[in-house]
C-alpha cells in the first residue's frame, strides 16, 4: 500500500470518527433538551389568549356557580381545594410517566392572567381533557372566577393587583 493510499484511509477513518462524535453530540443534546422540557414542564398560554379579559364579574353568585362547575368537571383530579390531590390524580400519566395535576391553590396562580387560565381549561393538556366543547364559554369563565378564589393572596400579589 503506498503512502497516498494510507493517507486516504486515515482520512476516511478520521471523517468517520468525527461523524460519529457529531451524531452522538446531537443525540445527547436532543435528549438533554427533552429531559429539561419534561423537568420544567411549563405550560404557557399564547400571549393572544392570555390577554383575554374575563367578562364574568367576580361576586358571590358567580363564584358559587363556578364552584359547582369545578366540582363537576375538575374536582376528580384537582381535589376539593385545588391542590392536585383529587381521587383520580393518582392514576394520571403522560407518555408513561406519572404526573400530578396543577396545584390551583399555589399563590403563583395569581400571576397567571384570567385569559391564560381560560385557555388552559379550553385547550387541556394531556391527561387534562379539553373543556372547550364540554363547557360553554360562559361556564369556562365561571370556572376561572372560582379558581381565582383557591390561591391565597400574598402581599406581593396584593401589591400587583
């Protein structure tokens, strides 16, 4: 084998090794990004949807109506106080991974605009079903009005409101 042929063989080998290393890095990066996405598990409404204003005034009657709808549609997973501890919560999975429903009593819920909560109720996020057809628009806004009562108001949220 002449020197030129040997050099060509080494070059082919080097290119193959580089290709394998690059492919491994791409796969590792993609896996890491998937793991991060799963770990953070953020569910964000589109800005246009989040800007929607709740047309339902919050008062004793509308909160009571929203509570009844919440009991019928949401309590099984979110629990009576919205903590994500309803009787059906233990069986929830997404892509074979056990998940817990959102804690609607978390003070950070107050940071979400009504429109974002409305969008999430309407669109769902597996295993949470979409309620866009099961509940009327007015009923979904009533649920938003009730959900607002589940998260305690902190000093920080009181100043922001």
